[in-house]
């Protein structure tokens, strides 16, 4: 039970980013979920797996949504994560 709960917590903030992911042309799936999570932690400047602090930082970064989306797209492309456009 604890192991399953930890994996859910790891990307718990993803549900808040659905619209942003769509605007970025990013389809989250089993293959890229962890890589996108790592990118978001890096963009937020937070050590990996500290999702609470990452989400706090992302909420600030996302205030300029266009800049956030463009950076997310660039980071995904640099890591060969497929985008829809």
C-alpha cells in the first residue's frame, strides 16, 4: 500500500497541469511520465521527488504561462519526448 501511495504522490500535481500539457502538445503517458516529472523538478529548481515544493514553484512559474509552455516544450524536445505539434 505504501509503495503504491508513494508513486501516486510522485506526480500528484500533474492533474493540475492537464491544460498546460495540452497547450504544449504534450501527451502524458506511461513512457514519458517520469521524464516529464524530472523536467518539471529541474525547471522548478527542486530536488527530484519533492513534489510539494515542486508544485509550489511551478505555480509561480506558470503565472507566465506562455513562457512556461515554451520552456517545457524545449526541454521535452531536448530529451526526445514526442509532442503533438
